[in-house]
């Protein structure tokens, strides 16, 4: 049974259009330069990056894929400053899985070359989390909400070892097999250093609810991911 959320799809489309105009390495550099103007008493802006571990539910025998993420975040303080709206853009965010069983490439030479090998699947997204965040007096915090994603690249990398480990590789573009839009639930916890004025350490879980696979004849597939990130406020110390 498919998980169909029309409203979520519309929100992802809107977010995707916004992302197309704001996500690039040059704009991250601009954000660094303007950090002291973005950070106010009611807004915290910063850069965030780290590692993430992802997998795809209902892909047989797949194992977790390790990759890196980079983006920026905003904490908008509400009337009660302990409560915040946490959002931003994870500009570089790869989902997927590794050690997927090899399948036929409809090419006799390639199929024979990769017998006994494996496939690593990578789907690259621009992700936008929107969460309600609560910070305790001891500077620990919890948060929860949704995450919306716009996929822009997907490929399978066939890997095998002939002479040395993983010395044979072949990359196949599979973007057309997946919906460009993703969405699901996100939950996290973390700690804010320096009495709430320094870096924040963040552990976040993403539970995809939208079937990412276009082919309706196959079982539904969903993204799953764990993010371990370090957030660095830009310009905040100047304000404080």
C-alpha cells in the first residue's frame, strides 16, 4: 500500500524551487560572510556538517552507507526562548545503501565481469528539515518534525575485485528510476557548548515516509538515515 501525502508533495515542490535558488558552495561562502548580520537575539544562524549513515528499506541484503553532509541552519526563537523552530538546508546529503546484490546490466561482458561483486547505491538530495526544538537549562536539546527532500542525482556503482580490492568499477545512472521528491519524519537530540553560545553537537534520525521508487511493480522503498553533525554559529560571539 503506497503512502500518498499530496500536501507533503506540494510542500516538497515549493521547497525544491526555493532550494534551486539558494544551494551552492558560493552561497555558503556568502552566508559565512554575512553570519554576523543573520545572527540576532532571536535568530541563530550557522553552518553544519558531519557524517551520516543511510540505508533503503526493502532493498534485500543492503547494508548501511556512510557519507558526509554539509549545510546551514537557522534557530528561530519563539516567545518562550527555550522553544525554537529549527530549519535550514542540508546542501550535500547522500542517501542510499551498499553491498546490494549485483543485477543484470543486459550486457554479457559486464555481467560476467561483476559476478561475485556488489552494488553501492547513492541518491543525492537537497534536504530541508523543519522541526520544533526545545533547549533545556543544561543546554541539552531535543527536536522533532519533518524533513523534505529534492533529489538531483542517483547512480549505482558496480564494484568487484580482480587483482586488487575494488579495482573494477562501473557507474550506472539510475535517476529516472526514482521520484525526485522525498519526505518523512525527523527526530534529534544534542548539546550546545559554551553555555549555549558555542558549537552544537547533533544526532538526528530520518524516517522516510514517501516511496522513492517509481516502478509500482516492486515493493515500496523508503529512505532511512542517521546524521551526526557539528553546528558552528557564524557571527554569534560578536553579538554576545
